[in-house]
C-alpha cells in the first residue's frame, strides 16, 4: 500500500514552532491549495489543508517560511481521533516528510512590498506551473 501526498500552495500564516515535553520541535501550518477549476460563478476556490512538520524540518520551516510563501509539501495523509467533552472528533492532516519554498528571496520581497498581504491576488494559474 502507498500513502503519498504532494501539495503546492501558499502558507496562510507565518509558521510558529513549538517544542513538546519530549524536546521535539513541531510546526503546524495551513496551506491554501487552489482547486483546478473555477466554480460556476467564476470564482477560484481553494482547499485549506493542515500540515504537521516535525524535527529539524519544522525548525527550518519556522525560520524561512512566512505568510503567503509559495511552498511544495511532500508527505503522508494521516487521520486521528480524540474525544473531548464526550464527543469524538476526527482530524485529517498531512504529515510532511519534505518541503521546498518555491520562490526566491527577491520574489518574496517583491510580493510582500506590492501585495500588502492580500492572498487573493496570488493565484497560481496552471499555465504558470514550472512543470
């Protein structure tokens, strides 16, 4: 059996790393991934996917990632459940095994200076993909 997820999207917030009681680094981020097609109303829709990053990889993402960064994530889909106040809650998230920031520092600086934080204008069209 095979469980592999590859996502390309933008970070919805600047990653923040925390350290567990066992002294392991972990970062949880959400990335906005555009759907392939527009809706009937002509709007571009996106899915917001939770990604968990552990260890040195989490430290690197927290150091270099920022809100709006274009990122490629390679990992596994994980599901888990927990009980709170007598109700079961189910969580689906991606456990990252690697990532790549897909824009240079110059591109990131230009985006931060011209867009002023509006992610709606940062739609990556299918034709613009490098592959």
